């Protein structure tokens, strides 16, 4: 019955996040879409507040921000 294998610490450690220009562009675009989406949500126009605003917010939160973090 040997002891379980233990990590020696000599292998590669956790990788630090290295953001490139593309990451910052995607994250910045996400922030712009979020601000625009919430501004459209506050308008009284039914087209802006019920159609455009949710599309902008979903696009930012579900597409651009995750892409900016993992790309």
C-alpha cells in the first residue's frame, strides 16, 4: 500500500491571465452594449425597451463579455 502520488510543485503552475488587445476590445464593446441596452430600456418607445434593449443586453452579457474573458 503505497502513499498516493503528491504534486511536487515542479510542474507548470496556474497560468496568469494575459489579456491582448482583442480581449480589451471585446470587453469594451460589451460595456458599451450594456450601457446602451440599459439606456434603451429606460426609453418610453416600445420598440426600444421591449425588443432592442434585451437583444443588446443578452449580446453583451452572453456573448461579448465571455468572449473577452476567454479569448
